[in-house]
C-alpha cells in the first residue's frame, strides 16, 4: 500500500477503522460484564476519529476517481457493518489502486 496516494491512505485507514470496530467485541464485555469501562472509552474515542477520517477519505476518493453511485454507497456504507471496511478494501479500494498505479 502506497501511503503517498489518496487510495493508499484510504486502504490503510479502512483496515485501522475495521480493527477498531472489531475491538468492541473485547471492550464491550469488559465494560458490561466486568465493570471495566476504561478500555471501551479509549477504543470508542479512537474508533470515532477513525470513522470520521474514513468517511472524509472516502469522499475524497469518490471525487478524485469518479466512482459511481454503487461504489460510493458501498465504500461509505462499509464502515457501518463489522468486516465491511475489509470487504470494501478488497472489492473497491485494492482494484482501484491497481488501476491508478
């Protein structure tokens, strides 16, 4: 992944955002079953910032690469479901990076 290109940065951010989303599977039980709220606080704050950046980077790439409605909706909607950003990376971002390389 080339961090010098917008699509490369989006790919890295998609993976980070997806991992932060999955970390809730660990921190939520800690919070509600074991009354340890601190990890959820930090993961939640990190995930929130990564989510905002992911959406902004998606919008940037939508305009740069002229993605259609389907790719745009899938890339933005991928952040709302677990494993969605990993799917978007494999099906949208990675092929786009090969085209622009």
